[in-house]
């Protein structure tokens, strides 16, 4: 009986060792994948910051003003004036539509009598 217990314990030990070995390599692979993703995120953040800097450089007011004056004939851009703005009363809001009545309605029914008046 003891020999069977020793053999089963030995087999369980080998199975646990094999499981731990596989888990170790799976964990290492996951860590390498996370490191790769973090490197990719850092690269994308750097590219985004470069693009934001380029956008800010291209949207300088003096540059835009110069482009507007150079291309005035083609674009016809003029400075904004207060008369170009409208009021809230000029906004055309959509009309509310009432739901359709799809069942017959009795309009001659007597009103209920209220007690206690």
C-alpha cells in the first residue's frame, strides 16, 4: 500500500512540476507581450505629441493671417462683423408632431360625477 502511495505522490509531483513549468513560460510570454505593447504605446504617444506640435505650428495666427491675405482673391475671406450673427429668434426649430390616434375615441361620453362637491 505504501508503494502505491509513493508512486502516486511521485506522479503528482511530476504533474505539478510540469504545470509549473508551463505556467512559467506562459507568464514570461505574457510579460514580453505587455512590454511590446507598452513600447508601442510610448511610440504612439510620441507621434501624437509631434503631430500636436506640428498642428500648433501650422495654426499660428500670424501664419493664418498671411495665408488669408495671400489667397484673398481666391477665397474672398473677410473679417467677421457683428451683423453676420443672427439672434435666437431666427433659428428654425423643428415642429413637434403629435402622435396619431389609432383607436376610436368617444367624445360624447358623459363626464363622471364627482362626489362631495
